[in-house]
C-alpha cells in the first residue's frame, strides 16, 4: 500500500472508525486514540491495497484494541476496588435522587445492549442507512433492522411512550 492509498483510506474511514469506538465506549479521546492506533497497525502490516478488505480489517483491529483496553481497565478497577475501603455512604433516597437527575434518554441508551446501541447511534447520530451500517459492521440488513427494531422498542418502553 502506498502512502497515497493509505491517506485515501485514512481520510475516508477515520471518522467512521472513531465514531464506532465512541459509540461503544462513550469516551471521545479513547475513540480517537484507538482509531489512530488502528491505522498505524494497518500501515505496519504493509498489505496490498484493496479498499473493502482493508476497511473490514480496520474495524476488526479497532474492535480488538477496544476490547483489550476494556479488559485492562477492568483488571485495574478490580485492583483499585480492593485497595479502597468498601463503604457505601449513600442512602436509598440519595441513590433515587441521583437517578432522577439523569435524563431518561441517557439512561435508556446506557441500558441498551451494545449491539443495539451501536446500530441505533450509527443510524440516528451519523444518519447512516441500514445498508451502510450493515456494510460497516459486516452484518446483513435484516440483522441491522432487527437490532434497530428492538432498540426502538426498548427506548419507547423506557421513555414511557
């Protein structure tokens, strides 16, 4: 792959890769870092330029990097939890008051399964069509439709509509 081909790939897919990781993590900085690392790993492989397989490989690499980061953070959190005293000073009333401060929409989004949330946000935030989502996630259009239907159904129930 030449530098020009790599630049073309980077310009075309960087935002999509970053958004994909952002929807999974909710952390913009982490998403940008992982997207950059994904492109670096792809560049280091010195592969022939074929856009569709390389795009799929980028999503695979970014997904693997995200999972690795998530696992490392989980181990670190368990370690820190053992160090910190496990005292819960919050009364049930405080917990309820805190939950009421959060918007229903944000809460509902967080309660969606990761698969549903990714499809929902790609559709609603990026404005992608089901076919485009299916291509990026390497799914069938029917699978995207099913995830979107279940996400919308869940959100309607959670928002009381």
